[in-house]
C-alpha cells in the first residue's frame, strides 16, 4: 500500500469531523395512516373492457385489440387522489422515483414477452390466450419489462420544508393489447394454473365468452426515495421482489376491477385509411367570421358477412380516437361529453406549443349521410364494457358505406367517406399557427 503523509493541520481538521456531531441525512417517510396497496386484487384495473378475437384472416398477429389509460387515483384502496403517501425533505428533490416492472414471475402476469418473437417486443402473455399486453409509463415514455426501471417524480406538493407525494402524483399508465401467435409455458409462478401437457390450462377459453378471473397483476409500480428502498434497478422482477411484502407496491391488471372480458364475435376490420388529410389554409379572420376549411378522406373496411353493424352490444362500430394528450386538452376546454366522446380533435401541442394555432379544432362528419360525429375519447371502461353509442364516438360500422365486392368467401369490402372540418371552437378566440392533428381508426365489437 502506498503511504501518504498529511500535514498536521489537515489531520486536526479530519479529527474534528470524525468526532463532532453527525450530519443529518435527508429521509423520506411513509405517511400514516398507511394504505396497504400491495395485494394483487386491490390495485388498479386497466379498464380495457371487452376484448374480441375473430379469425386470423381479419385479425392477423400484431392486430391492435384494445387500449386504455389509467392511473392510481382509480385504485380500489385510494378513494382520495390527494392522499399523501410519502413525505420527503425539500433537499430530496431529484432523488425520488417511481419504480416499475411487469409481474415478472407469473406466467400470465409478465414472465413471457411473447410479442418479441412476432416482431412486437414488450407485449407480455396474459390470461387471455393469444392476447399480449404492453404497459407504458407515460411520464417517462418507458415501456414495462421484467427488469425494474425508474423514472423521477416531478409532481408533488411542497409544504414548508417538506415534499409531499400524493396518489395523483404518480404517472398515468397506458395499456395496449395485440394479438400474439403463441401461448406461455411455465413461469417462475403459475398462480392461475399450468399443465406441461396443455398450455391452455390456467387460461381463459379459446371458444366461449369468459372474464379475466385470474387476479395476477400485469405490472407493479412502487416508490423509491432516500430511506425507502426498492428492488435493484435493472434486476429481474421474476426473482427480485424483496419489497413486495411492504404493502407499498401498486398492482395493476386486467383482472382487477373493472375486469376485462373476452369474446369471439364476427366483426369487421379497417384495411386502409387515407394517410394524410390536407386541409386548405384559412385565415384567422375567416375562422372568426364562422368560415371553415374542409377535406374528405376514405376508410376501407372488410367485414365478416356474419357481422352486425351497430352500436349496441355484440354489434360492430366505427370510431376515430383522439390521442390521449389531445383528450386531456379537450377536457380542459369542455369539449368532452358525459359519455366520453370528444366534439373536436385538437392539434398536437395545443396550448403548450406557441407555434400551434389555438381556438380551432377539427370536427368530423360522415360524408355519405352528412351526420356529425364525435371522436372517441379515453373514458374509463366499466366491467367488461366500454362506453357505447354516438355520445362516446361510436357509429355503426357500415353507416353511409358503399359495398366494394369480395376477395375472400364470406367477407365483403366496404368504403366509407368522412369529412374533416377545421373550425373555430365555441367561445374561443382564434390565434394563428399550424394545425397538425392525428386520430386513430378503430373498428370494434361493442
């Protein structure tokens, strides 16, 4: 070992620091009364509603089957979104995190990334056969995997010298479902059942209607800060879950109320849509005077001949969904109906990007029959059922459609023309700028 000589003055200073009063360390604490959110069925439901599978001709592997956004405020143990869960010193800012992963040990909870073999990574096996789920932490954009990840918490209340982390300060989570090609094998845990000879044991039916009765969550979120540990970041949640028994984990799953359902009903799909709809330039003065700018676009649909066009249960409907960020902005402007439909599509960056026009939005109508249409929003689904009807943005899939022949026995093509109209928003002042908006076409069994 290399020896180092120190000046006497330096040694004296070192002695003072060793034998003086210890420095206070910032610590986070869990705020009483503690809420045990760690049990599997007492977290938050993904609220994905009804999931419908039909033939692989209409729904090949990779087909989107559903999407939702949820947060901890709808958790069964969190009746108050302002409930303070953790309190930290102000000096802890920048050192407080959400930590999240799939339910990595369970075969239908997050052990198997079956989407990866189809070219769609991070879609994990679920209790529903051939249905994969991907969870995305919206504040950070990170996708859940089996390996623990973290993201800083940037929303919190400040009271004196303390930071308070409330239920509503945790990020919203997006859930997306697609069709996958295979079934899971044995996991580190097989809580809902497994048979080596039949992988369908411990899973929902592949023929009849069923509910998501497996209570194993699809993912977890927990808190990390000075004095409050999480499992090691980057470690595998299939084998690293030492903090699970603390009750601090927040479970999220398709089997937590409101649970999802699985059906096998004849339906339709959107085969193609006009990729870019260009609206003619219009001035602020024209919009303010009530003039509008319009353009039409086309959606090509193919239906199983046994499908029923309509908006009631077991019927197939068409809807155009706004992005989640646009939905949040529309809520602030009072553009969302009681049933969750959105009357105007807003531009990306509305209200946050100074280059984006404000006071304007895009209205939708069926060009075939002239009927105005709402957009689909992100209203939370109830048990096995999402909001239905025109008020929620759903319309019979063949409304105003024209037939276009058949390329496969038992199936028919149709074409629907819709009109997009740029207009002044009710009661708003128009400002100049760009409008760059997008919507997603859904054809879905109600």
